[in-house]
C-alpha cells in the first residue's frame, strides 16, 4: 500500500485539481500529512528559492524577503538561498534573479557597476 506522501505526489503528478488546489493555499492542509511539516522560517526560505527559480518580480521577492526576515532570516541567509538554488535553477536564472533579490533586500544596484 502506498504511503500518504506517495499518494499525494501521484495525485499531483496526474494533475488532480483538488490536490493542486490544496497545495496552492498559503497553508496547505493535506489529509493524513502533518499540518506543517516545515517550520515557518524554513517555509519562507523554500518559498524564496522557488520564486527565484521562476524569475519572480522584484515586488514579489520583496514580499518574500520581508516575510523571511520577519521569521528570523538575515540578509546573508537570504543571499545564501540564491546561491543554494543556483545549481537547480541554472546560472542564467540566478544572474537574472540576483539584481531583483538585491533590490528586494534594499541594496543599491546599478548593473553598470557590476562585473
């Protein structure tokens, strides 16, 4: 018999609308799985990594940075998220995301001076 996480992944992989809808809520509650398998700080860092990987806007990154900072993540940790996700997302995406993350952190970024 399949475990609950396995069944969830199978439903998501099939595009099951109910499962996808549950996952897209800010605090997914999935039947049989722990309500919050990750602590809040970790969730905010994972969210930031995902937003960087998909090329989110500066405004969206600023929201994620503020949320992560409110949960104890320092600027060095947030920059570390960019570095840690680079291997998975690819260098092109990280080069595109780095200036937006810098702006979201409140750093003055003039791309002409970079590199």
